[in-house]
């Protein structure tokens, strides 16, 4: 009888956790990308960056993800002046 109760609790926990993950995917609250590695140190050319995205607040590291023309993505430090210049340039193009 005790085993059945434990199995039921485990099944309920698994069910609710899977529903929570699915709900986060559907409403966009889950981070699309987090940066775990060190920031890219060399500057990226403004004309090479096609888009940017700020990492979600759920991510451990605050960063901006630049996407370049060939589709590669780079994590950069949002506090750097050159990063703010590139963001302003990309926003002015859109």
C-alpha cells in the first residue's frame, strides 16, 4: 500500500513538471538562449551583425546574443560601449 502511494506521488510530480515545461514553451517565458561561456572579447563589425537578443532574466549570466550574416551567434557583454553601439546600429536599420 505504501509503494502505491509513493508511485502515485512520483507520477503526479512528473506530470506536473512536464506540464510546466510545456507551458513555458508555449508562452515564451523560457529563455530562448543563455550564455554559459565567456563573452566574446574582439569587437564584431557593425555591418556584420544582423540581429541581437538579450538573454532572459532566468539566465545566470546577463548577455546579448548577436547573430551575424552567416548565422553564427556570439555572446557579448552588454555593458561594453561597442556592444551598445552595435545594438543602436541594428535598431536603426529596422
